[in-house]
C-alpha cells in the first residue's frame, strides 16, 4: 500500500489518500475536490458534442433504413402496407432515440447544475 500511497501523493491532481485502517488494510480513502466552473463547462461541452454525434448517427441510421425501404418499394418485393408500417416503426424508433439523447444531455447538465445559458 505504501508505493500506491506515494504515487497518489506525488501525482499532479493534489489528492491526499487516507488509510489504510486496521478494519480495511487494503483500502485507501481519497476525497476528490469538487469540480470547478471550468471543469463543469468542459464536461457539458463534451456531453454536448457526444449528443451531437448521437443525433448524427440516428439521422444516418434513419437515412440508411429509408433507402432500404425505398429500394424494396421500387422493386415491389414487399407489400405497400408493410412498407408504411416499417416507416412508422422507424419514425417511432428515431423519435425515442432523440428523446433519450435529449434526456441524457439534460441529466448531465442538471447534475452539473448548468442551465441553458
């Protein structure tokens, strides 16, 4: 435990390990400092970029599926009712995906207490 303790103390992160205790000889307790305003904004920026990428991927998947359905429709390999049903299902999946991405992004902002400023 002593080498691990030394490495943590010498790191650039200003962390101070406490322990080990007689009850838990293999456990070090490290309190992390609260995030700064800059680190919160950086985290929200990363989350926003990830959300943008997720929205893009959802759009791309929708487009690919739409092309596939259109190809089947032109070739008349599937009944028109089945094409419409598949398109409706696809739109439902896209809507739920977009809502999920928005919910996760809003949750990240809420956890970091950042508004829509």
